[in-house]
C-alpha cells in the first residue's frame, strides 16, 4: 500500500457528490495480483484488436457517465516512494489500504480525490510504452494551458519503474504520472485499451471516456464538456 506522507495530514472527507465505492470489488480471498491476471490478458487482447479506435465501441468499458471516480492514491513514477495503490474507502481495509485513499496525500503521491477537489479531471491510463498510446498521451501536455483549472494526470498500469521514468523524461511529460504497481486500478476504472482517458467533472463524477487514439479537436471537445458540467455545479475557472 502507499504509505502515509512523512508528516501525516488529517484524512480529508470525500468531496460532496464525489468519489464512490469501487464498482467492481475484488472477490473475497483473492490476492491483488491474482485478481488482476485476467484483466491483463483481456487488456492485451483488446489492445491488439482495438488499437487506434477513436470512440466508444460495444465492447468498451470505462465508468458510466455520472459515476463517482473510485478513490485511489499511488506513488508518482518520478518519486522514491514505493508501494501498491491504496484503494480503501474506509479505515483498516487490509490489502486495499489501512486508511482511506482520499486522505493519503503528499508531494510523492498522485491522489485522485485531491485532483477532483481542484477542478475537472482528465485521467489517462497507460499500459504500454510505445505506439499510439504514448503519442496520444503526448497530446495531454497542452490541456492545462488551453483549459485553465483542468487537472491532468496519467496512471501507468504496472510496467518497469525504471523504464517508466525514462519514458516520462524522454517525452517531457510535465503532468503527474502515477504508478499502479500491481494494476488494481485497471479493474476499478474498466480499462480496456491503451490509452484510455476518463474525463470527470469537478468533485469527481465521470463525464465521458475515450478509448485509444484521439485527435486534438475531440480531446478538447471532451474536456470542454467536463468543464461546462463543472461550471453548472458551481466550479469557476481560475483567473
């Protein structure tokens, strides 16, 4: 599990209207790794067959519009912090985490609750190093400039930490990239292709999901939809 920051901060409550319980819980008695093996196999097959897809397909998953973002905290790829994802929604949940994920924060941690408290969220999942996956994630670099206040982040599902660090540095990614060491978040977020991007409203409700390669115009359209939905609930762009 991701350990608490060096100077523990009090756990913050989930934002009002925000994160919910994960919708696909791990079967009782199953290990985190064993539970994920089937997801990895499905992901590999789907990536091979659907790489390059631009919009939702009948087999696509992701979160349903309006569904709360499952809470998590993971180490940043470029940090020295080690550990599996904390996905706990309460205290003392064993392998999920010893304290609620929303309260596990710090400079070496990517925390989805913290991002959703600040504004709309663009969350991409990376499951392979090359091809259209990394190229599409490159396009996320300009979002913050075009859409002030939008929070952009990437989660690398498994993969070698050293190789991921090299990838982040060589690509010049200036947004936070977290490392889901054992891949548990692939199931919570219904990841079915690489890259997969979740667009969420302020306070952590899913707006839409894109699967595979996506153009700049479509990317901006989806971000603006999340921004517009956020503004209807009271969020304001930073001045």
